[in-house]
């Protein structure tokens, strides 16, 4: 099974010292049978005490405060992880939508992932769904066709969207990055009653031409009767196997953002996100993203910063 050495560094720079910073991080590997953390070290500016808890969605979340004045905050994750999933997906391809209510009934966690978030856009979503969905299709076929549709009909362009971009804007652009592709796919599957969730992590294919390689990545997991959660990556039009490393899950990006928080002070800040993925053969792939943001009068919530930890 493949082993990946992942180095992920998020750094905030402030042009004037800020007084306090309160943060949440979800950069820990998701606890499940498909992956095994061999080593994980998290280093943060000032060595604050980090309180870790399992959140509502099952993610390990770390919370910390930096009380002293500072002009830079660096969050570093050094992870060595082995993926244990097979390289080929095996699933139940016979179950249709009629079977889903039996799986969902009484399961609140699945119901949470089945709700529609953008009711005002459902007419548009239904038109898109009609282009790949036919009555009687199995759940696995619907999910596969949906991923293929997003891959073909939406153009992969970095910089056209950010973490504040709405679903309506993504539909107008018909373009974006993995975060946007995942959000579109979630709404289409949920419109058919299929529970699905957003996944944050990394893609580690060790081949050229894969969108999002080396950077933080996002994909979708759909509930398929007889299998449970099965991952699919619409950005690359592939089922998720042992080349994806999972950090966190949720209804959407905001539930599992790698870093979010607030700070006190009037300062212009800039952000850099560096990710390096090392492979067993010695090859490595690196990605560096820099973003400059405008200041707010008093406190700035990092979850709303353009480009902040946007997944590629």
C-alpha cells in the first residue's frame, strides 16, 4: 500500500501587529480503516496549547489561541500516512433509488447530508440533472454520471472563484476549481435524494496532469446502498482509491475548512499555503499559493478571506 510524506504549511502575515488570534484547524487525518497515520506533527507559532475534539461530523478539530502580539502566524503539518484502500473500486452497482429510503430511515447522520442548501437554484439544478439522469438508473450509475457531467461541462480554472463564491456564481461561470466542482455535484445528487458529503484532503497520484495534485484538494462521498460512503472526484472524473488522503468531511467546505478563525486588530494580511507530497520512489510534488487580503475595521474572520485555504 502506498505511503505519502505530506508537508502542509499555512502562513498568515500582518503588516501591523495584531493583538490576538483564535483559530480552528482540521488538518489531522480522518480516522477510518482506509488510511493509517504513521507519524503526524503539528507546529504552530508560539507553541500554543492545542485542544483537540471530535466535531459533529467525526473530524478531529484542533482549537488554539495566540494571545500575544504577533505579525506572523505559521501552522505546519508534517504527516506520513499509508493508504489502505484498494487501487480499484468495488461496489454495489445494482441498487436503485428505491432502496435508499430503507438506508436513510432513522439515520439522522444520513438525513443531515441529504438536505438541499440552495433552494432558490433548484430549477437550474434540475435542468442540469436532466442531462445525465434517467429514471431507473442505479445509485452508483447516477453518481458516476454526475461526476462525469461536472468534469465535462465545468471548466477547471484557478483564480476565477474563491471561498466566498456562491453556488449561483459557479453555475454562471461554469468554471472553478475542485471546491466548486464538489459543491455543484453535492447539490445535484441531493436533488435526487442521495446523501453525499464534502471531503477535504490531498490527492497524491504521482503522475502528471491530475488536477489538484500536491495542493489541498476536495471531492465528494456519496452513500451507495450496500457499500456506504464511496468517494468520487469530479475534478478528475475518477473514483477515489488509495491515491486520496482524507482530512475532514462535512456538508460543505465551511464544515471542514483546514484553517479558520478570527483576529483582533487593524491590519492588512497576506496568506501563503505550501503543500509538498513526497512519494516512496523519491519523487515529490509542491504547490504554493499566495493571497493578499484587505483589512477590516476591527476583527477579520479567516473563513471569509478570498483564497483562504481554497482547495484546488
